[in-house]
C-alpha cells in the first residue's frame, strides 16, 4: 500500500489524483458536520435555550479542536514532505511523537475543563437562560476530548500518506453513529440535551478506534509506536511552525464565535439561537471547502518534497478553480433554500430566528466562492512549509477581517449589521487572497526555471 500511494502522489494525472484524494475527505467532513446539524435539529426540539446551548458548545468543540490542529496540520504537512524525500523512518518518529503528545493534551483539557465547566460556559457566551443546558451538553464533550484530538491527528496523517478513503471511513462512521444515537439518548431514554452530549462522546471514541486500527495492524506507510516517541527539535520546529497557522486560525475562530455569541446574546436569546442555526447550516459548504483543501494539501506537500514543481504549480491552479466553482454552486443553492434550511431548526416558527438566520446565510452564500479559493491557497502555503504566509491567510477571515466587524457594524446597523458581518469579512479576505495567489504562482514558476537551469 505504501508503494502504491507513493506512485499515485508523484505520477498520477492531477485531474484524477486530487479528486481521488479530496472526495473521501470532503465526504468525511460532510458526514461529520451533518451529525452536528442533526444534533442541532434534535436539540432544537427542546426549545430556543437548548438550541442556543448548542451554539455555545460549538465554541467548546473548537477549543478542543484547535489543539489538534496545532499538531495535526503541522504533522500532516511535514510527513507528506518526508515521504516525498523518502525519509520514512523520520516520518514514523514524527507520527508517533505527535499522536502520543496530543493524547496527553486531550487528557489535560478533559480534566481541567470538567472542573471549571461553569465558568467555562460563561466565558464562551452562555446567557443565564441557557447556562444549565450549556453545562449539561459540555460535560461529556470534555470527556471525549482525548479521542477528538486523537481522531483528528490520525485522520490527518492517514491522508498525508494517501490513505484518504480509510480516513473517510473512520470519521464518517462516527458521524453516522452519532445521528443514530441522538434520538435514542435524547428522547427514548429521556436524557434531553445531556443525551446529545453522550451520543457525541461515544461517536468520537468509535471514530478514534477505527482510525487507530490500521496502525495497530501495521497496514500503513507510516508506523505508530511508543518506542518511536522522541522529541527532536527539528521535528518540533517543523510541526509547530506549520501547525501554528492552523492553531491561530482555530483560536481566532473560537474568539470570533465567542464575540458573536456575546453580541447576539446582548440583543436576545432568539438572536443567539438564530446565529447558532446559521453557523450550523454554513458548516456544510465550509466542510466541503475544507475537505477539498485538506485533500489537496498532501498532494502539494509530497510533490514539493519530491521537487516536482511542475506538478505543484498545476495542482494549485486546478484546485483553486475547483474551489471557486464549488463556492459559486453551493452559494447559489444556499441562497435559494435558506428559508427551508432555517425552518429545520426553528420548530416554533419564531419570526426573529427566521429573519436573522436567513440574512446571515444569504450574505455569506453570495461570497462563498472567496472562501472556496481561500481554503486552497492557504493549504498550498501550509503544504510547502511556509508558515508565515500560511499564518497570514489562516488568521485573515475569522481574525482581523471578521472580529472588528462584529463590534463595528452593529453600531450603525444593529442586529442586521451583526448578521452580515461574516459576509463583509469575506470581501476583505478576498483582497488579501488575490496577491497571495499571484505570489504562489510566481514562486512555483521560479522554482521550475531554477530546476530546468540546473538540469541544463
């Protein structure tokens, strides 16, 4: 399997390879976020306070995930390049050290978070009305923190060696299981919102177990072993420098979501519930874009490590076009079907939830093509090992473009200004993406020219 994947990454037609790598990743992302939407749907039957609590705990989920991003994104990029350079032993060491270190972080988060669950949900933006719901939901999510982080990293490393289909199976099965368990725990067993949290925790453990299986059976190109655990400065530098961009993006996602929750909650619980619904709906197109980018990253990383710069450049232009086209198509569909999508999570027919959620979704849908291209350009810089450029792009959309608008636009436009703030941030983000894309094209062209000159 290792040899086959190496040949695929370095020689197969990019028009087949990138979809082959990206489709399983996209499917896994869609299934994962589908269960989040299903989770919100079932919880919404318990009322607006429960729906708002799901939005609060979305921030908690992202807090946990950002540590996985720090290690997983950097390890994925570095391992892809090591495999391209045929340094398989070094790849084994990076893999083993990353996984076991991450599991330790997950245990620490679970312990500290469970002790301070009350102040934690307050900090994340819970209102007095939804505080108890938020604590009930968050408790078992924290117990699952080690498995959430472990699953993310195992998934990323499987994709780095070209095993994206199995990675999809592991992540996807857990998501499907969550959808099955939700109504059982919430309604049949009468556990309410706490039941949704238990279902999530179980599904995370199952995903982790499935993703771990090929490593235990030694069926992977990269090997996992406690004996290979070793902190090497060069490894730490490479993993953290690339992963830091994703870590910063995750931190800013959490900060932005907390700010958004707090600003929305200051208007009303209905406003908070509406933006929670909008965020859940937008997870589908975002997961598609993220899956496309994550499927692309191992390809560019491997070929950069193998010094196949013609494939690096071609993969960038091809995948960016896919991202733009996907954004336009998905954006049009979301704009057209915004009302029925919101209606799925608004069983009481609250007019404020309809109005605010639909406005947020439609404005974001118009500029979704910018987000689509941005995911690819960001993954390019992460894949080739350029942390500064990756950090600039990672922190733009949800950071210095979005967070200021959360506070500025409501001053002039009230709650409507808050609803459109993400769409406006996408416009600003596009102004950053274009010159970074041009720079990437010029850089790969220069590398090609230098390589040809050296050969001639």
